[in-house]
C-alpha cells in the first residue's frame, strides 16, 4: 500500500515523539540533537516523495523464532494492527536509519533506498512468554534490506523490552499516558519488625523488674535499713510530741512486750523503738501495771520518763483488749482499779441483775477503755461494762432473743480470725457447718478455740489443742458435741459482733492459719484442699519453732 504523508491531526504523531529510547528509557523530547534531526529529515523526505514511489513492504507469513525459541506472531495474530500504523512505523525506522547512518553498537547500518525498509535496533515489542525489563540494552540481529524483501525486526534478548512499546499499547498492556515512562523501581523491602518487638519486650521486662523492686523497697525498705543500721532513725525527734493516747501495762510486761504497744498507740515511731533504745543504752526499767496517759510521736527517752511520773498513771481507768476471758478481765480490773478480786467475783455471780439471760457473764464484759471516778464499786464497774456490750449488740441489729447466740459465735470469731476480712469468712464457715446437711456430713463444729476453753488451755500459748483437751468431756468441746458450745468463750469487740451478723458469701467449710507471723489463713471447701493447707501450716511450724504452733 502506498505511503501517505500523515495529516497534522494524526493521533500517532504525538505518540511517536513520546516513544522511549530502548537503551535509556528516555523520551524523544529528551533525545540528542541527532535524533531530532532524523525526525526532521523524515518529514522533509515524506513531503518530496510522491505517492506510490515507495515499494510496498511485504510481511512474512511467519516471523523467524527468537533465540529463546518463542514463535513470532502469525499473520492472523497481527491482523488487527492497522496498515497505517505499520506504514508509519516503517517510515520512522527508515528516517532514523538515514539520519543516524550507523547503529549504536558501532557497526555500519544497512543502506536503504526508496522502496526498501531498513532494519532498526529498536525492539519490536514484548513477545508472549518472554519477560521484559525496561532499560536493558537489546541484542542486535544482522539487518537485511532489499526491494520486495520482508523486513525482519531485530529480536531483543529475553527480559529487555522497554516499557511503553507500541505492541503493549495495541494489546492493551499499557496506555498512551504510560508510554515512555521509566518502569517503576522495585519497592524496598520493608524493614523487619522483629527487632522492634524484641526491644519492646526487653523494655517491658526491665520496667516490670524496676517496678517490682520499687514496690518491694517501699514495703520493706525501712526494715532493711533498720536491720543494717542505715536509713531514718527509729525515734521521733524531740519536740514533735502532740495529742493524747493511753497505753495499758499489765503484770509481767517488759521492754520487749511494751515496745509494740507503744507503737500501736502512736507513741513511738517503730514497733521496736523503745526496746532498741533500752538495749542500746543499757536501760533497766520496771514497768508498773496500769493505764498511762501519754502523747503521740514521743522519743523513747521521753516515754520512759513519762512512765516514771505518777501523774501519768490513771488510777481509776482500766483498758480491756478483745479476746480476754472473764477471769482474765477480772484480774486486770482488780489490778488497775485496785479493787479486791473477791468483790469482783461477787459482782459477777448473778448475771440476771444486769439483765443477762445466761448462767455466766462470760462474753458480756466488753473490751474497751474505761474511766471511773474515785471510789467506784465492783458492781458499778461490771454494770458499766455489760451495758457497753448491749450497746454494741443493739448497734449491730441483734434481736434481744439472739444476744447470747450471737455472742457465742462472735467470741469464736474473735479467737480464730486474724484479719478484718477473715472475721467475716470465719463467720461463714461456722454458719455453713451448722447447716443440717453439713452436720450430717461432718457432725461437729470442731473449733480448737472452744476445746481449749473447755479444757482450761486458753493461756497455753499454742493455737493447736492437745490430745487430752480433745478427749475432755465438757460442753465446750465441739469435737465431741455437735452445734455451738454452751456459752461464749471470750469477750468480743464490735467487729466480731458485726461479722457474726453478716457472714461473707462463700462455700468454705475449713480454714487454717498457715503463717502465724503474718496471719495468712487459707479457706477451703473440700477435705483434700484442707489437708494440703494443714501440711503447709505444719511445714511453717517446722521452720519456725517456738512460734505458737
């Protein structure tokens, strides 16, 4: 078909200017001046050549195979291509050959006259089954030209076809906007996140260790410093004393037993402040029983001085702690108020005169600090203490008919529990064991504190009962008789009475204190779990002899 001069509005004219240079991937607009001259020469030649002067280009029925063995497209496959596009491609190739004269590899280019098509070193486009790689220098085939002969395009090496070629455009693999653009660079491999995760784990571990060490130091730092003689002093500074408090000293108290009392009352800075001061300064002191009025935040030296002054001893005051029996309470009252013990025994002989529906006042002498006027009688003292118990029962909402029963349960709680939380759990254990279904299974309440009371071992200094006590036949032996004991076993405070009225929710049937120093108590609902806790307590006792086991 004769060549025609392309019109000015030819849509492919702009396209040719945007075709990339195969070796560099640059567009025609960025090509060297020699290539621009070639295009101008091609246009001038097209203007001077007459229609029909050019010899028609013949296409082989089948292009020779490339080095990779891939077949060239057949005539049927190439049919959709327009004749005008093929002619324009041939003219562009011929003009480039005239202008350049030689190939990029340095070999002489094939001469072509009118009617002959020169072979170009530009790739013919991607081949099916062959990978492309933009910007790679293509391999060159020898060019043959002649009138009437078929022009065979040079085959590029596999993987060297530039992006944005005409064949990609015609086959739909690219668009006119992408022609001439450099192939996108492969994305960089993302940095692995493994090292960052490892770093985060290390930071968390170090932070956890530091936080744990900080918490331990806050809890035990002062003790450690005191043990090694460092840190803050164990005594308050002189001049800090303020307020007022009371401390009860009983017969047999020494510096070692009085020192914790002073700390609990807020008098001294640490539980061993007074005792350490006496040891370090070789102070010998005899503590007289009584209730003493002291200040808070005193120095140990000032405490000993105040205890020597008679005006600080309250002759008509008495202080009773929780968990004392009736006999122990009467001993303290007689000692601190200077009332004969016989007068006190006579005052408690008839509970009915105080409105108590029981055979004894055990559990009805409320633990508290009392101040009396000079000349107070034994009966007045007991009446004041019984009324204080009724006040606590009324505050807890105990019905009048249940007072004795609640005091029995509260007295057991007072002797068995170690912490305020344990008070309500022990109350639940007692209630669970008193249920009819559980009584059929277990049969007994089995509280060591009641057995000790019935056998007279309350002051033995041991939390466990002897074999003789368990075999003792008395109405307080809950290993021998079902249900609650016949009466209270000690005086109970406000907390124990409230716990007896409001037991915690739980299925517990057993409990055992596994550490007598800290008061840690394990509550369980099965016998096997309880036996494990008992073994834990026995192991602690073996490691801590003479600790009250």
